[in-house]
C-alpha cells in the first residue's frame, strides 16, 4: 500500500512539473518568437519574470543585459518614495514676509517659499482646481495680516532644490515641452502652459499661434511650424532652455481647425511670483510696485536682506503622497517623479539634488539585496536616454515591493491594469495584468505584475531597445507576449 502511495505521489509530482514545464515552454517560445523577429536583428531585448512568492526567475531572455527603461523607471522612484517619505507625506509651500507692517503697508518683501510640491496650482490634478484657489488662499492670508500695500518685492523661492531644473542628460527636443519641464523647489501649474494654434487649411498654410494660457511673462515665440497631412497628429516640438524666454517651435501639426500643445514654463519660481503679483493687483486691489524676482536671482546679485527674520503667514499642504504617486505612475508624469527624487535626497542627506536622490534610492535597494552593477540611474522619471537597468533587477525590485505591502503602501494599486488601459486583446483576465509602459525613440517597455489563472503573482519587465520599424508595432508585440504569459499560467 505504501509503495502504491509513493508511486502515486511521484506521478502527481511529475504531472505537476510537466504542466509547469509546458506552461514555461509556451512562454519561452513566445519570447523566442519576439527575439527572433527580423525587426530585432540589431536590437537589445531584456525579459524577466519573477515569482513574487519565491523570488525565483521562471522565464527570461538576456535578463542581465543593461537596457534603457524609459518611463518604466518610474516604478522604482515612486515605490521607493512611498517607503522613504511615507504614504502620508505632504509637500508644503510657505508664504512669508520680512520687514514690518505699518498702517497696512508691508515695508519689506513677500516670499513664496517652495519645498518641491509638484501639484501646486495644478490644472491636471482635479482636486487642486488650477491656479486660482492657491492664489486666493495666499491673497486672503495677506489681507488677514492687514496688508494693503507691498513696498518691497514679491519673491519666488525655489532654492530648496538645486538650481538645475532639467536632467543633465535630457534631450534638447524634450526640455522645452511640458513632459520635459523639470522640477524647481517652487513649482506652479505643473510648470506648464497651453499653446493653442489655428491650424492651416492646406499644406501650404502653416499653423499660427492663437493663444497662450496662462500668460507667461517675457515668453517669445519663433514659429517655424508647417502643416502636415490631416490626422497626422502632434509632431510639434518647442525648443528652449530653462530660464530663457526665446522659444522656437518646429515640426508639423495636422490640417484642421485648432490644436493645443503643452510647453514648459522657463522659470517656475518667477512665474509663481509674477502670478501672485498680478492676482493681488487685479483681484484684490493690493498695491505693489510691480517688482517680482526669485531668491536665486537675489542671491546671485548679493541682494538678499541680511540678518532679517521672516514671518510665516500661510502654509499650503499638498495632497498626500499616495495621491501624487497614483498620478505619477498612471499618467506617467515626469515632473512628479523628479520632485520625489529630490525630496528623497533631502530626506536622506539634506540635499535637494538629483544626485543625492539617486544615491539614496540605489543605497536603499542595495540594503535590500539588489546590487546596482548594470543599473545606471540618471533621473527619477526615465526621460534620460542614459538610464539603463537590467530586466532582472527591475522585476526583482517589483517582486520585493509587492511582498511588503505595508512598507510600499500596496504599490500594485497605483499601476493601471490592462483592463483600465483598454488594451491586451485576447487576454482572458485583463484585470489581472498590471502594466507600466515606457517609450522614447527606439525604446519600448512594460513592467508590472501578472496574476496567473492559478493565483500565482509574477513581477515582470519587458524592455526592447534599437529595434527596426515603428514603436507602435513594437508595443503590440510586447503586448502579445504579455497576453501569452497571462493566458498560459
């Protein structure tokens, strides 16, 4: 009887192993099909699937090859921020003054001191309501102090973070556009403006600028756009460096009626000061001499008041970090991730720099068993083409994040499912596939989680670089691989 039982156990074990091998074989075949495609002849492809429960690799292709992750890098930055800063962390922005208030006159300067809040005055995050609620709150605080006139300057202070707002290795055709806005210690309106064009009616009639909202002081456009075919989409780029105001607009917009693109505000701290100045004068009749500047410019000119105390009259708190992370990941907002990177730097070393944030993040993961060899981190958002990481490291980090739901605030909930994406055709359970995409020129990738039919949870990274053909075609092939994985397990 014992012998029969032993044989039965062996058969059961063998059958189970055979099923797993068959499943893995189907996945391996799908990976090899992708890797062997003619468009991948010169490409780099990194694939890794890790069982969250056991931390074992169940399928892979070049798992230790360093490849560009693009926006899939955001999952590392945001998950680490949830642990280091805490899910209830809030950025603050202070309104202060120096000097004295005499008979309703502020004989001194008014300061807006930022601490890196990327949501301040956002028109993209619904609960913020845009610029006016913040400006109104500041104006009311000023009036409550009895201030009817400001003799000094209105100063935007973004010095909590380093003076460099853009990543050092970001592409020139990125940094003038909203997605390349970079981060200041004082951000406002997500550091973006909306540039609306009246489109050409034919290929010989170029688009013309119709409006800029909100008004950005000193901004000057040189419009070199031409018209593209109808439905050809947005192929327009804004060129210009931070803290400079000349902007070249190049590329094409389709024939049609109107089209709006998003640009990066050159100096967010100055824009905030200018916006408050205009609001006080126009909405509340508070007299100001019209002098707006930034703390950075005052420091450079050695014009900062020495030995004077500042009085705080209002403090604004951002939404909690969980809300910021949710938008950062699901909408792939570079600004939010760069702010989190520098906030991590401040928390861990007292330095609001990208370098300090990068060192803190990599140290954090080294302490948790993830070696940083082959992982080159240039920013927090993945916008730099000099970022690179192995598929195995990315998948391993995701597996560790999922295992500790308390420390990482149930991070998986911040990643969109394939069902929410409205993608992954053919997947039996698209709600069980979580996807964070990444893309730039000749780079496509996905990272996230897949819950199998048997309830097994896998962390994955699929990263393709330097393929032939269209990026959209590469994305479809990666989704086909994800569909196979989700259906075979």
